[in-house]
C-alpha cells in the first residue's frame, strides 16, 4: 500500500465529509448528510475495487475511508434511540445498509 496515496485521499475525504454533512444539516436535523456520504463512499469503494493499487489506495482506502464514517453513523443511531425516535432509527439503519450494499454492488458492476 502506498502510504502517500492514502494520506492524500484521507486529507481530501475527511473535510469533504464534514462539509457535506454540515451543509445538509442546515436544512434538517435528520442524519441525511452521513447517509449520503456513506452511500457515495460505498459506491466509490465498489467502483475502485478492481483498479490499480495506487487508485485503490487513493480513492478507496484514503478518500472513502476518511469520507465515510461508521462512528458518526453509530452516534446518529444512538441519539435517535435516546430521543425515542425508534422508527427513524430503524429506517436509518435498514436504508443505510440496503443502499450502501447496493451502491457498492453498482460500483463493482460498473468497474467490470
């Protein structure tokens, strides 16, 4: 793995996630920003799955690794549970898994 490519991708991915999430949170208190970046990141990982090692390290490991966020997703689920928004939590969890898997599959299909 080329560490420089991972560092470069991560340096772009994390601020991109933050900017997108903050922008979307101006319009709603629902975790749509994190949902969007996680689905887009799944697509990018799938899209670069069979690419060269440098492209994979830059886009999948670096950018998508820093762009997507399991910890924020878990926090959104926890906070929804604490606020007794059980339907929203269940919907967020199931739709995120469904669309994340679908996005990764589409990316792999397009790459092949």
